[in-house]
């Protein structure tokens, strides 16, 4: 237990603990099949891009220079984040009821 506490203290003091936490969460999401983690990451990226007015997909796009591509990316990321979060939530609540008999 002491080793775990020391490791946690070292990670937090490192300064990039959010990135380390995200990488551990991504690894856990791959192992357990969690989609909500990717939804949360896309939501975080959407909010950050909106606030900074620039996105990075394959290259940097700014709202001022490429408004159409910027907004398409923002809309796509926001939609994808909602879909991934809701998909896991709906499955946890029992899935979508079948309407066909």
C-alpha cells in the first residue's frame, strides 16, 4: 500500500498527472470496452477547441482562417461525444427495446 501511495504522490508531483490519468483510462477503456471514455475525451477536445478557436485533426485549423472546417470538426466531435456517452449509458440501462415481434 505504501508503494502505491508513493507512486501516486510521484505522479501528481510530476505535473502532467492529467495526461497520465487519461492514458491509464484509455488503456482501461480498451480492456473493458468502455465507449464513454472516448466520448468524454471528444467532449474535452471539443470544449478546448471551441475556447482556443483552433483544432488539430491532421493539421491545425483555426476558426478565423478555416471557419467551415473548424465548425464541421466541432460539430462532428460534439456529436461523436454524445453518441459514445449515450451508447454506453443506454446499454447500462438495458439497451434499446425491440419494437419488432
